[in-house]
C-alpha cells in the first residue's frame, strides 16, 4: 500500500496521480521508462519517495542535463530488461 499523497513528490505525482510537475520532456522520459519497466523507480525511500536524482531541482527546470543523463541510463536499462 502506498502512503503517497498528491504533492508529496514530483515523481510520485506523475506515476501515481498523473500530475505533471516536471518539464514535459522529463515527464515523457519517465513515462516511457515506466511503460517498459514498471519497477524502474521502486528503489525509492518509503518516507520521501526520493530516488536517485534531484527531482525537486528538475521540477524547477534546474540541472536538466543531470536529469537527461540519469533518465537516459534508466531508459537504456528498461529497454534491455523489456527486450524492446
């Protein structure tokens, strides 16, 4: 059972509630990764919903090069895992 509430975390808002708080290109990458591998973001903290990366900076449009690098690696792993 998830204890996430809308507004808790940008990633959880997107995946659990469909709220797009991140830039569109970041949202699109996250959703593609999630479509290929629904477990890709499971290594998150139970208390904060945080995963590797600074989701709050990305939400503000900061450090997007870091987001692209992180999510591109996740996408590559998701494609390998799914065979697509």
